């Protein structure tokens, strides 16, 4: 019975070692500990089989040899338990790596050494009656004591330090330790069943399938390391303070045509095959059309980049015309020194911003990321954090800038403008955070916060009673393209019992890099509900008259830059006159922004501008100051 159990365990561990040694690994600390544990479990099973053999045949061998083999089995048993503990806390030691944590590691190593020495010097005895066989005595009790200590430490560390250990690893370790404890208790009461070493093999099998199967780290599409383990590998390199460099290979795409997608797939497939010849870097397939190459020795980066470029050129210049293939040109994003980022998340965030596409047109075919770029990224993260905290702590304010209605000689409209109130009571203006928030994708929750504040303000103070016909709200194109935006905004208006004709949504022209079906559908739905739209900042950036034609706008706002240029630039003067005439011919009203002098006001009036907005009348005002201003001038 015993020998069959041990042979089953031997078969399990041999198969695990065979498959594990054939697969590529990333060299993580946990991988090294797991591989070492497999070898020690193999030694434990072999020594268990050997001890059974020598106990049964003790009359044929010297007593010293028999007892030595039995002690070797006990030593391996302790080592398995110790390595299980080391495997459990490997992530912790790498995560903290401080003197305190290293002292804990040295302490357990010393304890292990003491346990092994005591086991080798303590007496041991054997028993065999033709059926039952086992060893007993002080050496065995010492082994049970130390193994129990390691098992208890393993369970304790996974529970106490659960926030620093993967949940799957915790559950797998707890199952392993439970099996081991149950096997030890069972063997203690039924010594003829020697199943402790077999339980070790079962534990290793569980860890393999749950955590350490190298195949789970490999992309099935290409055979390279998958995107799922990129962060884990970067995390390991940073925590172990290893210097490394990164090269990202991506491709420019300009359209969604089937021909381009086919060309991209062919390029990626051929590059993937070629990258298997690169043995100086670990290659990760992101499954998003680009690859990451990680070099632990940066001296290989330039030569690798040259090899890749040469390969692409050779494919296209193949002298055999029938085998010559057109491929997309690679774009290289290079981080020559990983120390420019503080951790894995920063590095991944940095890399994600430099993948060439429609909205991120990077020059040339290479960009080298340095400390200045990293500093800019950190500033963006600080701004993003500031906005998130302001939303959480209700420090988002809305100020209102009155808009003068020339025909009615009153302030009939106002634009709602966001501000952030800092802890020191200073205000942060939108140009300092809106572009960053739009880029990060947090513009939607911020806009929702602003809309709710404006609608609550309008509901509380009944704008129409003080002569304000509508409030203008800025609409982020990213938010406007969301398929549910119109429905959600209509529900919000109904919830606050606001008439839709009291609201106007401003779309910033420079954000309209491409019109989408969702944006136009939302605008149409809101227009049917009763809202109006205006085109903001016309004349700033990449102006396009088609926006006036394509979008259902009722108002066009001339940007301050254009109105300033009107007085000093003949071309700008001609453009302003033409735009006003064209807009009026289509029934569109014109707002002149940034008016700060009476001369500019008179000139705009003479041109036939409908509304004036600028510091000549008022800067954006907090709620109560705005109400006081309107009451003084309108009533």
C-alpha cells in the first residue's frame, strides 16, 4: 500500500517537473521558489520510498545507514514545509524588501537550520511488523514540531498579509496546508498509511494548476508572454530594484478599412514569428496590436531595434518578387531607463500615451521617453487626483458669466463655468484641468456633477423671473458621444423640473476631430426635447465651417482670439464679417467672446453681433454674486 502511494506521488511530481521545465518563465521570485519546492518534494518522495525500503530490509544493511536514510526523509519533509512558507511570503519579501522584512526571512532560515541540525543529531528508531512500518523517536517529534511551525506560519502569513498576496494564491496555499494537516493527523493515528509525502505532491499539483502553470502566462495567439502578466513582471522588476529598459513596437493606423486591418494582422503575425529569434529580451504580446520587449541589459536594445528594422526592410525588398510583401512600418516607443517611472503602474500609463493612432499623431518612427515626459505625466496624475478629490469633497463650484443681449439691452443669458476650490481657498480655472480630465476619461463624472449643480441652482432661484432666458452648459464631445447621454440628461432635466428651453449646450469646436453617429443622434434627440446648441470657440484652433452646417447649432460664439485679431488683421476682419453674414443668413445668432473695451463693444455692435460676453461687463461670478449682478442690471 505504502509503496504504491509513494509511486503515485513520484509520478505526479515527475510529470509536473517535466512540463514546468519545458515552458518559458519570467523569472519571478515565486517561480523560483516553486521550482525549488518541486525538486525538494521529489527528494522527499524518493527518500520516503528509500526509507520504506531500508526499514523493510533493515537486516541486510547496517543500522547506521537505515537510520541515516530515515533522517534524510525527515530533513526533506522539513525543507518542503519551509519552502511552502518561503513560497507564501516570497511576494511579501519582494514587495517590502526592507531591513525589517529581510530580518524575518533570516530568522526563519536560522530556525530551519536549527531544525535540520537537531533532526540529524536526535535519536531515531524504526518499527516494522510485516504490515506497519514507520520511524519514531525524538528526531521524528522534532520534525513534526518544526513542520507544524512552518504550516502554522504559512497559514498565518496568508491570513495576516492577505492584502499583499494574490487571493488565488491564498486559497491554493490554504487548501495545500489543509491537505497536509489532514494527512499528518491521519498518518499519526494510522501509521501503516504513509501519505504525508503524497500530500505534498497533491499540494504542488494544486499550486501548479491554480497559479504556476506557465501556459497561463502565454498568449495562445502568438506564443509570447501575454498581456495579463505584463504588470506582474514590471512589478517584480521594480520591487526587486532591477534596472531594465523597454521597447514597445506598435503600428500606425489611420482607418478601419478591411484592407488596413488585413495588412495590420499580417504585419503582426510576421513580427510575432520573427520575435522568437530575439533571445536578449522578454517579449510580451499585448493582444492590442503591439508588442513589449523588456531588456534587463539595455546594451541589447539598439541592436534589437536594428534587427527588427532590417527584417521589415528585407521582407519588403525580397529579390524574389513573388515573396516580397508590403508591411506596416513599426513605431518604436523606447524607455531606456526604467527608473524614470516609480512603479509598474506609472510605466504602463506612460507607455499607453505613446501608441500612435488617429488622435495621437507622433512624429517620425521613434520616440524616447525621458524624465521630462515622466514629469509631465506625474503632473497630469496630480491634476486628475485633485479633480477626483474635489468631486468627492464637494469642492466643485460653478461660476456664471453674464452674456449681454444687444437687442433687449439686458443680460438675458449666462454661461456656466466650472471652478475647483482648493483647501487653501484658491480657485483653479478650467483650462488647467479640463484637457487632462478629458484625456483621462473622467470628464463624464465631472460634467454630471456640474450639470446637477447648475440645474439645482436654476430650480432654486427661478432664472426666468430675473430676466435670464437660458444658461449655457459646456458639453464634452466624449460625453456627447455616449449612447445613453441624451436619455440620462433628459431624465436629469425632468428630475429638477426645468424647462428644456432654458438650457443651451455648448460644443467646443476644436474637440470635434470627427463627428460620430452617436453624437449627432444625441443632439437630435435633445433638440427635439427642446434644448438648443451653440458652437463655442469658433475661430480658435482648427476652424471648420462644416461644423456650422453639419451640427444643429443655433448660436456661434466667436473666440476671443478671433475678435482680438479683427482689430489688427485684415484677413481676420474679413473672416469675422463673412461668418456673421453667413450665420445670420441661416438664422444663427452670433456671440462675440472676450470683449473688454467699449471700442470693441461698439465695433461688434456695428457688425450686427447679437450677444456680447467678456470682462467689459463681468467676469464669471459665484452664484450669489451673479444673482446680485443680474438683479441690479436687469431689474
